[in-house]
């Protein structure tokens, strides 16, 4: 597998590697672990048993119902009575529709890649006056990466600093700044390191510095931080 394939594989994995759902309570010791640490074999008299995922989810939804705003209609009818309950945050990481990409690339790169418009069919654009929820796929991940590289190559050609090959220090700095701009949040050390690895290691055989930077930035633009909301 050559380095280009590795970069595309990394970008595809980053785009698709996300999860939704409830988070269990965390701690160094919780539930039966506390009891076992005390030498009670997990059976402390009077202690409440750990809640099941179903019970935790029910508690979360009950909390949402208690906090939600109620709307009244004619005859003092509760317009929210039939509202369907769900866990808060479950609708995160929704894939951005093709219609949003024009503005998103413009926001991050300062211009829209020329290859975006001809690639509309790959994103399954909806016909006029129709709407559907887009879903991620390998085709979308690969197409997004190609478009992102096209735009990133133009982006890196606008600043002389990208004429110098990335180093450990410069890649860390530039990747952190680009991730913050693209994802609207600060990247974790692992996320920044993944971008830096593309710039410094995976593209080491590339002779043109700005192309190495472009590959790294394209991997950031193919990850879930940019392609979902």
C-alpha cells in the first residue's frame, strides 16, 4: 500500500469513525467495583444495584421531559403531549448535505474547489423540492477527500510558509490551527498528531512541500469534524 492509499484510508476511517448514544457514568471505581475494592464481593447491604443502560436512558429522557418547554393551543391543549422522547444529543454527527459544502469550503479555505460542483451526483443530491437525510459512505468519503485536496492545494499556494517542507514543529502548529478552523473546536493531541503524521511521515516521498501540506489538510477536511454537524 503506497502512502497515497494510506492517506485516503486514514481520511475515510476518520470520517466514518464516530458513535452516538448514551454515555455511562465514568469513574475509577463505580458500581460493584467499589464493593469489590472494599472486600465485600460486590454485595454491599443496602447498596443500590448499578443501573442498566435502559434505566440510564429512561432517566435521561425523564430529565429532558422535565426541562422541555410546553406549548398550549386552543382549549388549553398541550401541543407537546405526543412529542416523541429521545436521548439528548443522539442526532449529533449528522452528515452535512451537499448544499452546505459550498459555504463550508469557502469558510475554511477562502474559496470553493472547482471539483465540487461536478461531483454533486456522488453525494446523492436531492431533486428539486425534495429533502432527505444524507448518510456517509465510502464513495462520499473518497470524493470529499479528492475535492478537499483540490481546494487545499489552492489554499497552500497562497502563503509562502507552505513552500517549506513540514517539520515536526511546524506540522504540529499548522495542523492545530487548521483543525481549529475547520472543526470549530480545538483538536485533541491524538487528532493533531494524526494530521502531523500525514504531513511529516506519510507524504515524505512527495517532493513538493505544498502538496504535502495539502494532503494533511485534506485529511482534516475529510474527517467527521468537518463533514458532520
